[in-house]
C-alpha cells in the first residue's frame, strides 16, 4: 500500500516507538529510597570522560575525572532538593528547556531517516520556486544622461547600430560600460530598480533604447540572457535532502504533539472572537 511508504508515516512510527521506550524506562515517580540514593555507574563515568575529551581533545586526568564525578553528584543533589522544594514549578526557563528537549528528540528522528530519490524529487517539484536559479543577463550600455533629447537618442542609437566610433557618446558616469553574465538582482543593485526587467525583455545582439535606470537614460545591447531554471536533483541533492528533513521534522513534531495532546483534557478560554 502507498500509505505505508509515506515518509511521514515512517517518522511517526519511529517517533512513537522512541517516545514509548522513554516512557517505559523513565519511572513515573521516584520512591523515597530512590530519592535518598544517588548512583553513578561506569557508563555515567564514561560519558563524563567522553564529554571532557570532546571539548578538550584529550582524556581527563584521574584528578579531573574525579572532579567531574564530584560535580555531577553535586548537581544531582541540588536538582533533587530543588525539585522537592518545587523550584522547578512555574519556571519558564526549565519549561522551555524541557520543551526544547522534546523537539530535539523529534529532530534526531528526522536525521535518522534516509529518503529515496523519488521522495526528494517530489519535494523538489513541489518547491521548485525555492530552488530556481535567478535570471542572468549580460549586456553593454551607453549612458546618455538624465534627460537627453529625442534627437540625441536617435543619433546615438544610429551610430551604435552602424558600429561607428562611440567614444564621444554618453554622459559622464561611473557605471560599468558592460556587465558579464550576472543575476538580475546584481544588475538591480548597480543600475537601480526595474532596469534588469527592461533589458531582459529586449532582443539580444541589438542596440536598443531608451531604457531608464535609477540614474537616467541608457542605450543597451543585450549580449545574452539565461532564463531561470530548476536544477535537477543531482545538482542540489544535499540541499533538497536538508530541506526535506526539516520539513518532515516539522510535520512529525506537529503530528507527535497532537498525539500526545490527546491524552489531556485541555481547558482554555475561547479567544477566537477577542481580536477586533
């Protein structure tokens, strides 16, 4: 069945299994004996050592390892006492941190899934605009000033089309006389808004104008236009995979939340009509 191949179903099943496992191994409540006993086993010590080595790029000395164990025990004592005093209740920092841990668990599930290329291709096509390359354009231009007369424009245009000497054409400007193949947003940043749209709509290889930029009037010869395209999956596989996992992680988080929320009776004021 197709539904069994849906990536979100895979996410949900794996997520449900992990959450159930955590529920099984985590005690619902601690007994008095548990509260009075703090145990660090060899695995806990190995984890402390590994964290130290990951940070400092070397294993801890015996003294450093003992200090790590002592600090871990001290933290556990203070945490338990704080919980008995109810200091964890109503603390927004603690609540936010616990909520983030649940989200991190969901993200870990997402990174463990390897989709097939068919799933990624579907995602690419559904979000083609996100991956589309920009329109590129290369051109030459002559700046005629802010408000040249019609006769001046026609004379300059005729000279350019006749390939005559144009060294005396145009006004003084720091604008480039030519632009290599560039994204339209780059052209806009140089010549001002609307200029790139105007030149991508004219015939290539032919001087044309007048075309207005943010500085004045130009005559333009478009050398090449490269239209926008959606690259094939092979060219942007890693980018699509990253975005696919992010999207699936968000879907899984919402599905997992809805599943967990069904266990609770949620009472809250109806604010649907409060907005004016």
